């Protein structure tokens, strides 16, 4: 059984090292060419489904499969929020026009795409575990951890709360009054953002504990 678990773990790492750079590249490409959005959407959705099934079938692939499955479930919900928001972006009512002031794409889509950039850090985490921790890898790993998992995700959450709950409160009320689907998507995405942010802070605490206190501890339960 140990040999099988080790094999599944190794293959899971190789799978992620192959797929995550593609997802990260497509996410960054969106800001140059918006036509790649749907290619990215289906690529990332397929990755989340495959990775989740992998962890269900071979849970010992990672240190804490339940945490990762919760992360994947919430991340997939958020990803779907972005997709369905794109499908209702052409609403012409006044409230929706004010709400979706990015013309063809809403802020929810932008936020989900930025959030996917966290996979750059996940790639580096797996890479350093398999191929060593040289200076360049460590610099890239810790800088993207702080820059994406902490700074970027916190910025996404605070800006989302500011834009959709504080500045556009009347628009939000408008969507509630007419039972617009955007009400469900915005509320769902906000809750998802909070959960993912909590997970990032938890993993950061776990990482700092390992680096500063217990150097024998495995990096991040769940990652």
C-alpha cells in the first residue's frame, strides 16, 4: 500500500506540474486577449474536477485531502459564478448597467481570473518539493506566497466588499427587488472569497510555524 500511495503522490505532483503552468498562462493571457476566457474556463474546471476525483480515490496523495476538497469545492463554485456572470453581462436594465461597469465582463470574472494566479505559487510549492530549494526557487515561492495568497487575495476581498456592498448598495438592492440572478452570484462569491481567504491565512500560519518554530513539520496541511 505504501508503494501505491507513493506512486499516486508522485503522479499527482507530475500532473500538477504539467497543468498548473497552462492554467496560469491562460489566466494572464485573458488580460491581453479576452477570447481565451472560455478555453481557460473549461481547462480550469476540468482540472478541479480531475484533481478532486483524484483525492477522493487516493486521499493519501496529500497531507489533508478534506481541506483540499473543501478548497476545490469552494473554488469551483466561485469559478462558476464568474461563468454565469459572463452569461448575464448583456442585461440592459439601469441597475445592471451600473453594476457591471466593465462593459462586457464583470468584476467577478476579473476577480476569479486574478485569483487563479495563486496556481503559480502552488506550482512553485510542488516544484521545490520535488526538485530542491535553490535560491531562485525560494525567492519566487515566498514572494508569490505573500504577493498572491496574502496581498492579492486580501485586496480582492476588500475591493469586492467595497464595490458591491458599500459603493453600489443601491444597485444591490435593485437586484434583490427584481430577483436578478446576479444577487445569488454576488452573495455566493463574497462568501467563497471569505472562505478561501481564511484557508490562505491558515496555510500561511502553518508555513510560518514550520519555518520559524518546528522545522520538521510538513509544509501546510492540505497543500
